[in-house]
C-alpha cells in the first residue's frame, strides 16, 4: 500500500486536481455537483482556478 501524502495544491497542480475532480464526478456526480462532460472540456485557463476555489 502506498503512503497517503497530504499537501496544499497550487496553480501548477491543476492537472492533478482536474484528474481527481473528474474521478469524483464519475463516481458520485450527485455529491460533487458538476457535469463531467462539461468539466472534461475545460482548458488550462478554466482549470487553474479549481485548486484555489
């Protein structure tokens, strides 16, 4: 088993956040309130604010 690492995301981590967000939406869309298809289409300019929001 891999260790769990907790850290603060920065704007440079937007791809990691996007990957986690899309996985969460696919798993439980009603809990995370978003449209996976819409969010999958977001580009970097739209994706960078996520870790700060």
